[in-house]
């Protein structure tokens, strides 16, 4: 409303990780608002989701198959776990002691693997977050008037997660949560809206939301495959793999980012920028 000259511009919404739950809701609201009328018409064209949380069953149950594919679990451990847990690793029958045993074996294999990127060193940053020293340093953040940038810089282990520690605390402040109107949100599948484009991408070394779970979620929508699995390139090097799906005027492009973690742009900014630029221009990856 303050900048009407931008109303006719094509609009895409995007987010990573937990945004896979939030962004589709906002996009749906915009489409609904356009249909009802009574306000400015927003030229919404689609959305972008990176390493997205979508459905807990798909996301969680894909972690063990992913770990096996990446050589973190032996064939024997994977086979026994799958058979005794019946492929269900999220809602486990507490009376199934054999399944519980193998899940414990899996946990021991993976406990020192960094889930956000399985090739990076494991860090105990979250333990530092809970430490007395760190709590004392961030106690002042409870004051809404405190300038976060005036606090001393914290250097724990040189882990990537060190960059997130202040934001974890800030985002969980009561006044911040109230200002953002944060509350429990239901999980939805996706938007199958006409005249809507979607780009969903995954870093292929992410075990927080493995690409296998995202693919399973997409395939559960029973979309038509219009471009099957193939590599895509940046500077003549394989940057990942991609597929295209459609349902009438709804089009979805899925892409992996080779070597990317959670989230992919932190690890492969050049490749992700190229992917996004091409997609926005309606070019093939």
C-alpha cells in the first residue's frame, strides 16, 4: 500500500528449513485474498523452498535410508533396522524391543556426525549454548532495550553453529515471539494451485531434512513427471540433479545442490544463485 508502483511486479515467496511449513500457508492466503478481492491484487507467481520441513513422517523416516546411502550405516545394520522397525522410525512401538535395539545401534553410528552437513566436523555448540558461562553472557538479552551488537563476540570452537548462537537466543525472547505472533502451526502438504510455480531444492549432504524425504513428499502428490532425473551444471561442472513435475498449470522444479548442507546457500552460494536466477527467468536448470 505504501509503494503501489511495485504492485504489478511478479512476487515470489521463499524460505529455508522450517519455512517449508510457513511459506506455503502465506502463499495460500495471498491466492485466497486475490480470489476474494477487496484489497490490492498481489501479482503472486510462486514460491521457493530450500531444505524444507514438510511432513515429519517423510522427513524423519528418510534419515536412516539417507545415512545408509551415504555409507554411514552398514548394509546389515540398515537391513535389520528396516525389517524390525518396518520402515517406521518416528512412531516406534515401545514394545518392539528389537527395533529399539537397532535404533540404538543407529544412534551410536550417527551421534558424532554433523547432521547439517555430514562431511563437516561435529561440534558441541548446543552444549555451549546451555552452559552457565554462555547463559550469563546472554542474560542481558532478556531486556528488550539491550543492543545485541554491543555484546562481546563469542568464540567457542570455530564451528559453523557459532554464528547462530545469538540468533537462537534472540528468536526465543518473549517479546520477539510476541511481535512475530509465533504460535503452533499445522503441517500442510503443498500448494497445488493453478498458475503457480514452485522451486524446491535440497543440499544433498543434509541429514536434518534429507533430500530423500523431500523427494518422497513430492512423489506422494502424484504429479506428472515432465523432465526426469538429470544433472544440471554451473561452469560446466555438475551442480546437482533436477526433476520437473506438473499438475495442470501448477509446475514444480526439484533440484539437489551437490555438496550442500542445511541450508544449501550457506555452502554453495554460487550454485544456488545460478539455480534461482535461471528458475526465475523460466530457464531450464
